[in-house]
């Protein structure tokens, strides 16, 4: 269950960083850094690493402190954020409108 919480939290945070109006004024828009912030797969990786880093401060999910675990969770967050982002949009499941 912890892994499901982790994946859903990472997906939510990735959506907020990539598409949220709250970051509109601080999100880079040009150059390679701007390209990264338009990519849910790229942002998803870094969100996964950040969530792994703060996992010691929450009871929702806890993981061991290994570097490999952090890398794997970053990859998991990247992949699931991308897949979920392609399946869902603001109106629900894509293709079922």
C-alpha cells in the first residue's frame, strides 16, 4: 500500500509542477530547462527523488536509505507519472468524453 501512496503522491506533485497555475510565474519556459519542466517524465523523476528524500518525515511511505532505492523510486515515479498523465486529463479518462 505504501508504494501506491508513493506513486499517487508523485503523480499529483508532478501534475502540479508541470501544469499547475501556482508555478506559472516561476516555471522556466525557454531553453533545455524549460523543456524539462514541460515533460512529466523528466519532472516525475525529480519529484520521485524529492519524495524519497522526505519519506523519512511521513508515515504514508517509508523506504530504506540506499542510493539505489532512491534511483529506482525516481524511475518508478517518472514512468508512472508519464503513463498516468497520458491516460487522464482534466475531464477524466482520455477518449471517454
